[in-house]
C-alpha cells in the first residue's frame, strides 16, 4: 500500500481547517470531516490516479492531481514512486488564482 506524505504547508492548512470546523460547527461536523479525509486517503492509496489532473498546474515538472473533499477543501497531490505527496490543502472558498502561486 502506498504511503501518504504531507508537505508542511498542506498539513498546517488541514489542521487549521479542522480547528475551524470543530470550533465553529462542533464535534459532529469535525468528526464527519475527518472521516471524509480518512476515506479519501484509503481510496487514493489504492488508486492514485483517482483525482483529476489539475488544469491550472499542467505543464510543470510534476503531474498534480486534485480532489474535492467534503465540498470544503481541495487536496492537491502528486504521485512519486510509491508515495502520494500532498502538496497543498486548499480551502475551496479561496481564490483559485492563488493556487498556482503557492506551488
């Protein structure tokens, strides 16, 4: 099974979003979100090409893929050997123009 690794930025952003959900909407919403993230990690381990190629990031050194999780976040990742590298964890309410600048 492939390993899922997080960039520091992606991990920090994920934690910030989880904290926001917990404190703004309560434990049940937080638990649902964490479950959705864990389900996605299991799916991507089995099928790393499940995410769509991210059109804003095409033509670079890596083939970035993305998947929207729980309608709140977009996970930007790429596959390297036997690892899935989470490059960014994107709040879907933010401007998409900033996405390319971050990677």
